[in-house]
C-alpha cells in the first residue's frame, strides 16, 4: 500500500493557565500535525509541538510545516509506510537537521504502518516494557502559594507526586527560595526537580545548586547554555544532586559527546529533538551504556503527540526520573476522539492500533491556522 498524500497542519490550542518558562510563557500552544494517507485511504497521524516560536529553538512551527511540504514530502510519495526505517535513513541523506519535521513524519509513517497491521505502534518499536509511566507535573504559575496549593491538590487526587519548577526566569535567588518553600511543604510526599532552561551562567549555577542541593531538590535540569559542556561537567563533578542535559542533548552525536565529557549525568529524552522514535531509542541506548539516568521529556504535546512519546517510552527500560507527559492536562481541549488515561500517579499506555488515538477532524479544522 503506497503513500498517496502527505498533509501538514499548524494548530494553536489554548492552555488552562499560563505556563512560564525561561524564554516564553505559554497561553496558547502551537502544534504541527501530519497526516499520511495510503492508496487504500488509510491514514497515519502524528504530532510535534514546539514552544514560543523561535524562542526555544530553530524549529518553528512555520519552518517545520514548510520543510515537510517542500523538501520531505517528495521523498515519501509512492513509498510503502512499512519501510519507515529505510525511508528515514534515505531522508537523512538528503535533508539535513530538521529533527522536529523528521520526527513527526516518521511517527505518522509508523502510525500508518501499525494500523495497516492492526498493531499498537510500540510493537514496531521493540515491544512494550511498561504498561504505565510515572507522571511529573510542572508547577509554573510563578506564585509560591498557588504552586503549593496545586501540588497539594494533585497529591490528594493521586495525579502527580513528581513536581518540576521552571526557575530560569527572574531573580535566581528569589526563585531558589520559591523552590525551597515548596519542598518544605510537599517534599516529604513528592520529588521536586527544577528546570533552568539554560538561563544561568556558571557562577549563578554554582551558588544556586548548592542551596538547592542542601534544600533537598532531587534533580537540576539544563542550568547552563547548550554550548557550555565543560561548565556542565564541572557542576556535575562538584555536586551530588543529578544534573540533567536537555536542550543540549539532541542528536546521537550530541548525546555521545555529553556522556563522554560527563557534562551531566542524566538525559531528557524527547523524540522531536532527536529526530524521531528510532533515534530516541539510539539516544537511550547511548545514555544507558554510559550509566546516565533517563527522563521522559515533553514539548507540551496534546493527546496525539503525548501518545506518540508514551509509545516509544514504553519500550525503554528504566526512567530514573520518571516522565513529564502532562501536556494533555494543560490544554483546554483535545484534538482526538480518544482521551489518555491518568491513574495512580501514572499515564496508562494506549493499546489501540497505531498510537491508539483517533483524530477529531472537526477539532483540527477548528484550531487550524
């Protein structure tokens, strides 16, 4: 069954509250959908998300779409989706970079191939190890009292017991005190981590990590800019608290350099930044071989993109720091008929054909730019 068409869409979906990062505050999240249809009319759907236009990285929604439509689609038409590994290997020879675009295209191919076989996508990725994944939540209102109240509510509802705080924006020292107050309130019942999103210099990081470690924070994510691997290595050697590489850990070559230099001791996985699900498996293997812990990251995807990430994460052995696939819980609406299940602090892996999500085409039309 050969590929007949490839279509991409940009959607903007509102969030339930502002979500503050170092480089951007999300009130409406941009996602890119891809639909690949075969000659029999079967469709494979996938999603990739990005944050704040060009403020997070080079892969803007507009660039993702235009590169898929112009440079990637011609290499897909007439091919068989079951050859997704060869298609992507060939594509990597003629299209440089564009990891987000490649990721969503590969996922749509895998969704279609799995649906043709009436199998869950994870069966094409090595088979499911986990039926559910521990789920973190980001406390990102910026208000200490609100964040504590939110954490208390989610603990009571058994929705989350891992909380991340985005503290790259504003006064670093005030932000550290904000974190320490939250740890004092819920730290005996939950794990609290912080994400700096590259916002600190090494001097600031040195001071703040010392205070955070003493206060009981359980992980510090990407404190320094991506280029400063030597600084990350110095912090990793100096402190007992785990230092995680996220924005720096993109291609398999990036991750190899990080593990070789010990520029951190854990890696945040994200299929979009690695260039697809197959590359995510390779990144996980490099990290595992180097003794690095793993974290299942998110780019704030909706239900479809979250199901894509959950499917590949379900095939990877151990997530030392859990996962943060909370995206659907932050959106005001969803673009799939199906919803994901969140139970007892975990996300349940969907088991339907493909990624287990049926697209709601009316919602796609409604939120499409």
